[in-house]
């Protein structure tokens, strides 16, 4: 039993929920979902501005589910605020209770735990859009349209659905001297961080973390590959790059960018994404997903990078809870599909 200073216990029938605030207190747990792993917890724990919380459900002494929530603290001219978000709906591994029943208890506890310290609680990148829907609504959540862009990269030719202009840009960038690499030194990571920080500075809807997130990502000891940082260089200088996380059979593009104005003829932003996609394909990943692609009616930098095939559908539904000044909840139901569209984020 962990010290109660670091965990709270919530009992419901045969289910016991334990909350962990420090990675050294988390017991060995099954499951292979990166977004609910102790490894990602440790990376976030070392990053200023992030506060990870691991919620674990037990039946007796056996863990049956876990859910990692991330609280991000930001400051502005108008003061500070906190936002809590969760990727997916947790990781589950057996037990007598159904997954949705375990999730119901974890969701209720998580909402109660964060409703006082976060003005927004968001569940994003939902694999099963209708999983736990009634429990979300019962706890005051509402769904919002949000793009989820996942491309298959296990075909023989991963550029088969790419536009001719994108293929030409990749060819010209490499022909004129751009080099695509995996960042293997702290110097490369720092150079890319400096460039991406300037790139994301005007993007108020995207939060860019402290450099310790990136350094921890490539140095965190793990039995599996957590993520990779990719760079695009020209004459030894980093002019672009991207950051990917890996979970299951999917590679997730977290950040990417390039010095498009200074090195326009090299297309560093395009090469940054292409570099990550090639690596993911070589390592045997079947899908490549653009995290936080944004609202479905916005246009993006590489609108013609990849095409979602006609027979494939992307159903999107993100559930959020907004705590207003009078502690009321906004309720709105929106859902939809995307078909035969070219989508992406740069």
C-alpha cells in the first residue's frame, strides 16, 4: 500500500481507485498504451508546466484499468489558468467488470478531482467515439467536432495518395541539399527546440512545452520506443523538424515545422513530416496520425500532403467539460464524418 500522502482511495463495490502523483509510487502495471503509461508520466513529471496524475482501478489487489490525466498550467497578461486533458479513455486489462463500468467510476472521480483546479477538462483522440458516451453526459461533458486525421502507411507505396505537388516539393528539397535525420544529440534537440518555439509562438491555440519535455523523451529508459525527434538540416544547420510518439501500431505527430521563409526552396516543413512518416514505415507502424489537427472547417499548411481514401471514414467526437464562473456546464452535441477530403496540420 502506498503512502496515503500520495494516493487517495475511492471505493465503489469491489472497485478501488488509487491516485498517484509521483512516478516512483506507481506500481508495475500491465498495458501498452503510451498515453496511459508510467513512462509518459515520468517524461511529463520532468517538464515544467505539466502535472500528470495517474488513476488506477483495482479489483482486490489486481489492476483492471488506468487513466493518465495531464494538467497544464499557463500564464498570460490576464493571469494564470489550468487545463486538464486526457488522450483516449484509458487502458484496461481484464477483471469481472466491463470496461465501461470501470471507466464510469474513473471518470466520475477524475471530474470531481479536477473540477476545482481546471477551467477545462478535455478528452481527445477518442478511439471509440461512443464509448462511455452516457457517462460523459451524466458528468456534464459535451461533444465537439474535431478532426482526427489518421493515414495508413502500411501500403507498398505510402506516397500513392500524395498530391503531385507534394511529391515534387520533397524531390526538390532533397535535390537541393536538404538532409533528413533522426536527432541523436542534445545539440540537435536544442537547435530544433529553438526553431519550433519561434514557429509555435504566434499559434495561440497550440501550447509548446519546455525543452525538458524533448530531452526527457529521448533519454527516458523504456522497454519500448516512446518517441523520436526528427530534424531537417541544410549545410549542418537545423532548418526544420518534427516530434513523434509511438503507441501500438500508430505513430503520432505531436509537433512539426520548418523555416519556410528563409529556406522556402527546400520545403523544410514538408520534409519534417515526410522524414517522420518514412521512419514510422520502416519501423513497422501501420498508421500515422496528426495529433490535434484542429477544427474541421479550417485550412492547414499541407492540405495536400496525404489524402484520406474514399472508402475510409474518420468519425470525430471530442468531449469536454467547461466549468464557468457560476459552476454551470455548457452542453452542446455535435458529431460528424469526413470523407474524400485532404487534411493535415503543419
